[in-house]
């Protein structure tokens, strides 16, 4: 996992916005994709047992309100991967988290990466690397000072959708306790 796989030449990454909502919804609803969670677990309290349609509605409302939720990777016009990246404060369930505590002062614009998803048939094609690069670029263009992630192998988290530390290392993140950090601006 140390070498970065070659990316598909036409691979590009775009934020999920009202313009790309249909791509996001189609991706999440497709076979093998995470239609059961819609990446809402940390975004709103009380959604753990909610139905997929309710979770989809939560994400749609966030996107329509202009709240950053993440980025999609595209091969041509087809969405082939997802990365949840957003300002830390938009993840309601991170407030007071013991496993992922805030390590930056509140005035430091910190974006958090909590999830990657690439369908099984698309793995080992460089999509996760492209997603992470795109997530950092999106955070930077939105004014982030810091981007943080919690890879499963170094944060003591069993869910592999958080990414591996080698992925973050390849993208110039550095370890800082359980989290990996990429500083974008000095404060």
C-alpha cells in the first residue's frame, strides 16, 4: 500500500453541490454503495436507526443549504468514489468526541475527513488518492487552515472506510496523535 496507484487519466474530483446532487444520489443508491447510511452518522444526532430515505433527506437538505458535505470522483461522467470532507463543526456528533477530539483552536478553520467509499470493482485504481487530493483542494479553496483525518489503522477505529494511514502519508499528512493532519495555512 506504500506506492500510489496510477490514477485513471480522466479521473476528476468535484464537490457535492446542488448541481452535482443527482450524481451523489445516484452513486449512493447504486448497487454495492452505502445507501444504508448516506454518510449521515456524524452529521446529525439521532439518525443511527433512521431509514435510508430519511438519511438521504438530511443530506439533501444540507446540500441545498450550501453546507459542504464532501467530494465525488468521476471517471468520465460517472461518479466512481466518495469522500466525506467538511468543516469540523458541521459534524454534530464530533462535538465532545473522545475518539476524535478537536485538536485545533475553535478559530482555526478545520475540515475533517471521515469517510471514503470506492465500489469494489473500482478499487486499486488510484481513486482514493484522487479523492483525498480533491478533498484537500476543496477545503483549501473554502478557506480551511487544517484538514484532519482519522485513519482506521492508526486511530484505533475498526471501520476501514476512514482510510489507511499510508493514504494520508502519500498526501503529505503528518501524524498528530490518533489523527493525521495537513496544515494548509499558518496561523
